[in-house]
């Protein structure tokens, strides 16, 4: 189960809405060895595409080094789908490289409301998990 603060959910949704019609992407870092997302990091979709996302490689290297220096890990890796449901595509599954991360998808296909779902993706196997949104940890 992903337990996540409401302000972090709001930040992901706001980023997804701001980048629409292109996919938005980013991570939420947290203490290494924990499952608590804490630090929201909005990233650049290097593809600038409505159907695909890829972290900018230089930005990703910088962010991963910052996390390592701070004793953090990517707890949540998120991106948006702009015209489809919040479910990992074949490409999303193939590119998933962090077996301990929660892969969160936000669908912005409905302009009035968003859909947010979380998954674990390990060795190509997708498992949906419940999301519990809290005010504070």
C-alpha cells in the first residue's frame, strides 16, 4: 500500500495538469530504507510528448546523485497519461527500473477530475496497490 500525504498528491496532479497535453513526470524522494515519500521533485519530460515520457538524462543523474548524498531513494516515480486511463503502458513496464518504487500514474484525460493509481512493477510484472492519502505522517 502507498501511504502518501495529500499535499504530495496535489503537487503531482498540479504538475500533470500544467504539462497537459504532454505527459508530466517526476519523483518523490524519501529516506533510504523507508517507504515514506517526502520530497517532491518535478522533472522534465525530455520527450515533450502526449504519449511518452523520459527523464532528461542529465537532470536524472543530478537528482539521483542528490538523493544518494542525502541518504534518499526514489519512493514514488510518477507520470501522467493524458488520453488514457492511469495504467502502465507496455513502454512504462519495460522501462521500470526501480523495483522498490511505487509507480504512480495520474490520468488527466478528464478535465474535471483526475484518476490516480499506484503500481509495483518488478521484472515486468504489474501489481496494483491501494493508495491511502493522509494529511500527515
